């Protein structure tokens, strides 16, 4: 069976690259699943989304992705994220603190955009780390 060649990068570093059976990402148009021989596509990633790379061995790669693009062509999947963090790298305590601070700020100030964005990003980090939010 064909495999996907996947690369996940941010401006700071290469997050991950390798082969996969499927990639699942959340775009502004909804969630998209990419399998081998998928039609070419270019999508805009949502801020505070979770990217899942299924590698076939049961050891899925999960990352919090904050904005960017996903491009697919000829079994190559490129994820160009504004910021990204592997679930295994997430400091769960720090992410929970960030979420609590953001939620307290939303409660105190109403619907501040910055606090909502921080809450969304903290939730994505926690979900990537396998924590129910």
C-alpha cells in the first residue's frame, strides 16, 4: 500500500517528518483526512487545531497546530504551521495554567479576542497531549 510523505514545520523548526498512512487536520472549511493518492489540495489550518498523523503501527503522532497551511500533492503532505508543538512535548501543567488564566480573563473582561485565542491554543495543546478538555 502506498504511504504519504509528511513534513510538519513551523518558522522555528521542523516538527516532524516521515511516512504515514493518514493525516487528519482541522481547516477553516472543516476537518480533512488525507490518505495516499488524495487529490491535490491546499487548506488553511485553524488556530488552535490538532493535527493527527496515523503511522499504521498504532503510534499516532499528535500535535497542536496554530494557524498555517496544509498542502497535498503526489502523496506529499506539507504542514506549514505558524506555530506547532508535539503532544509529547506539551507541559500539561503550564497548558492548564494558561487555559485557566485565559478563562479568568474572559470572565473578567467579557469576550476579549486575545484571551479567547489563548484559551483555544491552550485547549489544543492539552488535547494534543491526550488530556480531556
